[in-house]
């Protein structure tokens, strides 16, 4: 047990000491305590950093709307300790970084952001809960009522499926040799047909989002039926909006090229085909469904932008999805939709709520809408994927 029942109690004791060495000794005692950092006490969360020679420290949270999105940490006078306490909702699940000796200039003015991030931003050395990518690792704040955030790959008792890498060409989208990773469930039997989920813009799915590992665990516990999952490689960053937002050629690619490609390699139950995505990948999935409703029985939309901004490719069409869903004569039998509480209100949160009202009224479909205590990032996406998969392709143990 810690020597202090709260960080405030620790600070109060330090403030009674005038001698710098004694203050530092108390800091050293704190750092040796059996405390899970960040220190959560009700809605209050304390972040700390301690390293000799540090000139400044700040908490980097994407829920902070300033530029840069930092909250400065305060140095405990006469010690190496820097600290800040913030209030959060009890179900928040947020990624964060610590900015150490950062210049604190606005990111909008930064000429070399990659170098700045590499030099000054880091994960919390006292918090082992992280999400790791090839580009950047982030620390994770998991409040007491937040969604589970396990490492789905670290479950040795779970039978594992297999991910097969293929290359696919498209005449509709004019590309060659783009990757598609196809997951087959444990015990895959080529003599039977399987439901199929097509995931758009899915470069993260087979990596940090751990979709195959999540599927393995859900199948073992009968929360999801055994399915095939085709995870489509993303276009380049500059191609993504034009290719994925309300693009009829992309919808044709999904129906007439991607789906037949999977069928040529695996046994697919054509009555149980779903399509899904995250962000503008969710928009691409929705457009495919609304363009060819009879072909898809399931739809997953995680954090789609549903209000246009600027004059980019397809942006104006985003405003029309609520009406398109409202007037569609046919919709998938099961639809899952989610959004993060801290996503941009006008582009994500408010239009998501409006669309949910439309879809709840459509009695022809089983529909689930979820708001999570996260922003628009991989941490929130990963946390909601198990529910999305289990709801869309339910197993014998039905989702509650």
C-alpha cells in the first residue's frame, strides 16, 4: 500500500519540508510506491514525470483543443518531479503522450513535426498500458469504467486462425498489386461456407487494432460465429478521400472485384456478407451498402465523418448520408455504429446521433449505436471492435 492515500496528501507532506534533499527523498519514496500511474482517485487523475535536468513537461491529449494540445506539468520546487492533475469521466479511454522540453509553439506553425515528435514526445515511463504502431507508440489512460483494453495476442489458450496475404488488381480504381489480408477462423473447413466481412481502408486492422486476435477470442467464447474477414489495404494518404468517400467506382470494386476475389479463394456464404470500416473507410462501407443493398446483410460504421468540411473530394456528399439511410428501401439486417464522445462535434458526434435516430426508427434492421469515452484514434477504435464484431455476426452467446 502507498504511504499516502492520495497525491494531494503526498504534496501536503512535501510542502512541510523546507530542505531540498528531504523533499527529493520524499519524491524518491513516492516513485518506489506500489502505485498504478497515472494515479486515479475518483474522477481525478494525476500524471507525473521525474528526470534530472528536465526543463519543462506537458501532457499531450487530443481532447485538449489548444494548439499545441498540451497541459503543462508543474515542477515540485526543489525536486525532479513534475505533475498535473486533471478530471476525466469514469468511462474515458484515452491515448496520451508526455512532451518533454518541447518548444511549446503551435503545431500549425511547425515546419518539421516528425522531428519534433521524435525529439520531445514520449510515452509515459510509469504506465505499461500502451498502443504500439510502427510510426508512434502512445500511452493509454483507462478509467475504472472504461472498456477493456487487453493485448488480444497475449492469450495462449485461445485457438488461432490464420491470416493469408494476397494481392488484388482493380480496373475500377486503376490499381495493381494492392494487398488484401484474409483471415480464416480456427479450424477453417474448405468444405463449408462462411459468412464474410469486408473491411475497407484496413491497413491498421491486421496490426495494432488486432482484428484477427479479437475474432479468435470472440469465436472461442461463442460471442461471434466463425467468419472470414478480408482486410483491404488502404490507398496512399493523398488518394484516400477521392477513392473512399462516396465513390461509385469504389462501390463497384467492392461488389464486382473484391467480393469475387475472396469467393475464388475461399468458401463464402453470399447471404451473410458484411462490409465495414473506420473513419472514411466507414463512409466507403456505407456507400457500398446504399449502392448495392441486396448484396450486404451486415454493416459496421466506426466513427464515420458525416458532415462535410472544405472542398475536398466527396466532402459535400457526407451531408447526404442521413437522408440516404432514411429513404433507402432496403438496409442490411444488422448494423453497428459507434462514435467517440471527444470526436469533433460537428463532423462526427452530432451527425452520428442524428443518424442513430433515423436508424432506430427503421424497424427492418437490428441496429446498435454506441458512444465511447474516446477521441478519433486507434485506442478508441480498438476498444469498440469486439462489440462491433460480436453484434454484427453474433454467435451462440448473444450480445447484451
